[in-house]
């Protein structure tokens, strides 16, 4: 008696679905771990420039030249570190607040305040 030719395909489908579920749960747990570490994906030892490139450069440009957001090339001559930090925290205009938080926000504010 011949076996059903669809059984091997069914086994492959079931194993594929199980594997996708395992990978999905693993990925979701990694996102949770990253956020619990203080996150958003940036490491604690990231430089201010790296933090800026990850969170701000899409609007302000890779070289601070501006784009959708204003140029930040000489922002330190216009705003103090505290004012820049306040802008990062609260946003303003089209910029949403809280894109960078905590120590990362302080690092970026200090770095930008030196751009004169």
C-alpha cells in the first residue's frame, strides 16, 4: 500500500510554523530585554554622535546641515546646553519630545552646545 504523498509536505509546513513561532517569541523577548536595559537600542557607551545619527539625523542631516528639521551646525552659538536639553525633552515645532531620554539626551545636548 502506498503512503499519502502529501504527508511530507504537511510535516514541513508544521515544522516551519513552529520554527517561525519560536523565532518570533525569541525576537520579542530580545526587544523587551533591550528596552529594560534603558533603551531604544543605543548602548550606554554610545558616543553623542552615534546617538544623534540614530535618532536625529533623519531630520537634521548626517552633518547637522538640516533637512526636514533646522540646521544644527552652529546651534551652540544660539542655545545653551540647558536650552538644547529642554528642546530634546519637550520638542517644539514639528519635533516631537522625548526622542532621546536620560543620559543620552544630556550627552547629545552637551555635544550640540559645542557646535558654535
